[in-house]
DNA sequence: TCTGCAAATGCAACAATGTTGCAAAAGAAT
DNA sequence: ATTCTTTTGCAACATTGTTGCATTTGCAGA
C-alpha cells in the first residue's frame, strides 16, 4: 500500500503534506509525533497545516492517535490488526518510543451495574528492547 | 480519614487550598478536574497554586492523575485498592464522568522480545449508568 | 504566645499545543 | 486551459501548564 493509494482510497486530495506524512508512517514501525514528522519531512509546512492534516487522516481512519499522559501525542497507521474497540500501545519511558501492540486476547473487565463499554485503550509503560537495563 | 490527617501523614503543610481540595476528593466518588475543584472550592486560588497543589499531592501519592486523550485531565484519590502497576479507569463519553474501576484480575499482555513492562493504564470509554441509552 | 525560618502563595511573564477566520494557492474534474 | 472546490499559510486567539520572584503563611522551637 502506497501513500497515494491510501489517499485515493479515501477520496482525499493528494497534497504533498499528506502524502509525505503517510510515507513516513508507512516506513515507520513506531508511532510518530508532530515534531518527528516535521524533522523528517522534506517540505516545510505550517503548524496549522500539520494539525489539519492529522485531523483529516484521523477522520478517515487512516491513522490513530496515541496520547501518553499529557506529555506527548503520537500518531500511527491504523492497520487491519488494530482492533476497533481494543487498542494496546507500548510507551518506553526512557526513549519515548511508542508502538502498537498486537494482541489476540480479548480483555474483559467487569464494570459497575449500568455501565456500558464502547472501547478500551491500554497503555503499557516500561522500557523497550533498546533501553532495557 | 480526614484531609487534615492525610496531610499530616505525609508531612505536608496544612494549607487551606490543599485541605479544601482533599475534602472534595474524599467526598467524591468520581475523579475531579481542576475546574470542578475550583467551582466547588470556597476560597479562590490562583491557577498556579492549583497546579502546584496537584503536583504536591501527586508526588506524595495521595492522588493520581487520569488523562483522557488530550481533552481532559482529572485527579482522584489513591486508595489501597488502586493497584500500583495496573490502573483501570472508566470515562463516560457523554457526561465526562471519570471513575476508578476496581479489578482483582491481573491482566497480562504479551510484549515483543526484549520489552519490559513497568505499569499498565487501562481506559474504558462508554456510557455511565446515568447516560445509558 | 511570640519569633524566625522554610515553605506556599499570588502575580506576571512565558512556553507549548491546539483552534479559527480569511485571503491566496493548489488539486482535480471538465 | 478553465473553473470550482479544497487546502494552505498567516495572524490572532484559547487553553493548559511552568518558572522566577517578592510577599505571605504555616509551624516548630523558645
């Protein structure tokens, strides 16, 4: 799947900002922050354009957002494996690497009477394979 | 447990802001935001004072922070039931009520080779008992 | 109860992150 | 190539959180 195809598939205009962002997402195994994208992106874009591109790609469901506490916001491609209602992410507290974790196990947590669950976000914090002590 | 006792127990000065905040936390079954505290608190305090009080109470481990995406930050009392390494919270997407969920089940997720887990935060989104459809 | 010191507060300024309105530019269909 | 719609860049603004510093407060010891 190419950036161009992804955009066409979702009937989005093929602009250099969107295409560049998607190419980086496709090439990365980890989630990326706004700053990481900006550093790696050849063209220079306004912050507003970045935010609006994120919103467009989020709305289309091409990428999803991962918020770690208040510190950091990252984005990653939505893959078929990414479950609709159960997201698991890993955050390395040393290097801030953020990854989507694939899990086949359905996690069930008992909610109080009258509460209804739509989705579940799981954030695991720890150290990644490069930062292990 | 009273607000006064909590502060003394942690060797923190008993200021009216801290004591007022803790009284609200002790009286509430749900997590509270900065604004909710401010509205309910009798005295009027500077925003800086609020933030610094949060930091003090967080550092002491008396309260803990719950961040829902980027939208909202809430705080709740840390109870003995609140596990050190596994936190489960519920967020109602309609009324924004946020609750700590007690769970006895230890959740295990397989991480990639070389990854090490320190803690796990689980955020369940849905509708609460007042907002069920 | 008074005194002195360390800690907490309020204020101002600042930083980071995200949003909105609007004119100019670019994409895509004809 | 022309036209129309969408996207972009800019400026301004909003929200959230932090920092430095002078003033005030809490509290321990006399």
